[in-house]
C-alpha cells in the first residue's frame, strides 16, 4: 500500500500490557519494561485513562501513582511508545564500551586468533587476568639476560643467555648462574636458627631426594657434607677445623686404597700409675713422684715422650718394665731410646728398650745400672711403635 514519508525500517511491534492488583494503599508498582517518559505509557484505573504527571510519574521500571487505586478496581498499563520496531545496523566503530553490559561479550563471540598484541594496550593484561597455570611453548626471555629458558637444550640461565653452551665433562648443567662481567654467586637464605642446604638427588621420593647434600647449620655455624644419603663425610667447624670421619687418601689417586688412607690423628698427654707404672722382674718397687708425658698418633704410628722423676726402693733387680703407654702395640719388637741420671751422683746413661708383645708396656733391656735405693732418679725416653 502506498504511503507518504520515509520508508519504515521494520514492522509494528505488539503493545505490552501490565496488569496490577489494587489494594487501596499501594502507590508504587513495577513495570515490565523500561520507560523513558510518562507519555510512553497509558495508565487506566477503572478503565479510565489517567492524566500523565498529575495522576502518575515514571522512573525506569517504577510507576508511582499520585493516589492509591481503590481495592478491586480494574488497574492496568499499556506500553504505547516504540510500537514501531526499528532495526538499524550500527555504523562501524560506533559502539563504545559504555553500550555493553558487563560480561556480555563471551569467548564464544570472539573468533579464534582474532585478538593479537596490536589489539591490546600497553599494560592492559595484568596478573589478575592471567591463569595461575601458564604453559609456554618455546624459549622464555625476561629482560634480555635476567632470565633465559632455552627450550632446545632444556637449560636455564640467570644473568646470562649462554646456558646451552656451557658443558662439564659429565654433561651440560641445567642451571647456569652469573656472567663474566664480575663476581656472581648463589645465595641460600634461611633463618638464624635454621639450615641452608644444597641437595643432589637421583629420585623424586625417598632417600634419593637427598642422595648427597651440603648443609650450613646457622645454629652452630658449621658446614656438613653428606654422601650416599646418610654417610657423614665432612664437617667444617666454626673455628675452621675440618673433621673427616672416614679418613683421607693420600698419593694413590681416587681408588680409595686402604694402605693410602690416613684415618686417624691424635695428640695429647698421659700419666703412668705412680706406684705400678715401673716394675721389676726380679723384685723391688718404684714410685713415680713427678711426670710429664705426651704422645702423637698418626694413623697407627705412635710416638711417646716421657719425663719421669722416680724413687727406687731397695732390692730392685731384673729387667725394668714401664707400664701404661696410651695405645696397645702390635706384637712386634720396637726400639726406644732412654737417658737417665741421678742428680746426686751425676750419672748419665743411655739405654735401649723394646716391646715384644701386644701390650701397653715397654722393657728396658740390658741395663748396666742397678737403681736400688736411689731417690730423685730422672728418666727421659722416647718410644715409637705401631698400635693395633
């Protein structure tokens, strides 16, 4: 059918009717559609159309009556505005974000690969917008050389980009720290009463997770080294002293030869029993009145030095035996050198001593002086022997 004016852009829409129940007291009612002005609707009370503004006002979907409609009266609203439906395609780039409801654009409305870095403003993607699990394929570089993850060699470089080129004799390290421009290192932080550790693992569970490790104990200010999970290989004490429980192999490579392993060192002092430290095979007794004795043990080799002042009773005869050395000897003969004198008679003699059994005793053999009834007898001697 011909018409005058602009062609309509769409057909007519159905008028919406809202029915309300009047109770004689309620003046505020909720409409089913947004309303722009009071003239967009027609309000009927008892089938009589009401005067806009005077009889009612609107605000969005809220209808407010000037007076409450009487109970049971026929009360309804017709939405008469916008009855001609317009269907206009917006021009390109004409819709701003203010026109979009929050969360109205979902991933289903975005084509795959449609958004690239050119579509994102600087700083637009924050940590709050990132998934807690981020998967990256390929290399990762942070600030040129602060961190470089090389996916082809499966290595990580911190302060360098050359982790893939550094290689030890037994393989390429997985982590390379530092650069060649100055002093670099790794700091392990822990509490003042805790310990910092560097672990070497060959498994993801059990003892294999700490198969070897180096630990700094801050409570005692010492470093401990462990191998084979539980073997305590070394301790560096706070004063710099190093303890190596199993010993040190010297001069034979790294084959752990027992004959080349130094597994003991000790030095100290010792005292003989004052009444039984010196005895005679033919009778008599001796009393040690003063003594100053020391020893040094390196591996199984023992060196003893004794300085004694002795009072000999009458009747001392036979071989003299000195008892109470610090370590039991092997059953072999070892010589020692003795000097002795008596201050009152100015005697000075040298003599030989030997050991012939696995004891802590030593014999003075072939002596040429009978010390019976001599007081303040000074004796100095040194003996070297192998301990069992």
